[in-house]
């Protein structure tokens, strides 16, 4: 199936957090720093989704979440960069692009 970018749903945020954590750890391991990130409950992502439903997206391939993108702005926070995490192929590691 074709990969589709679409708005994220609340029930997908925990999986998105897993992908982000895997992406960060892949990057830090490849550069010799070891694992730095741990999976945490997606409280901030959930807050952000409720605040701005258009600011979080997933890359979906037939029901499998392959990536996650997050952007937005808020008073006191400034603008956030649009960062996405994706997998190059089903057998590849996660890659982070900001």
C-alpha cells in the first residue's frame, strides 16, 4: 500500500512516542553515545493534540504507523520545528529528520 500522511489520533500517540525514542537512540548509538532516550507516557503529545489537532501527523502504511511529525506554536513557547521520524524501509532503522 502507499504511505499516507494523515492527522494523528489519540490512540496512536504511545506508538509515535516509541518511534521517536527508537529514532533518537538509533542516532545516538551510531555516534557512539549509547542510548539516551526512554519511552515515556505521551502526556505532552496528548495535550498538544487537544490544543491543536492539525499539529500532529503520522505516516501510515496500511494501518502500520511508520512515522510521526509534530509542529506548532504557542504563546510562551515560540515556534517549534517541524520534526518527523520515519523508517526508510520495513527492515531499516528509524531515521530522524528535522
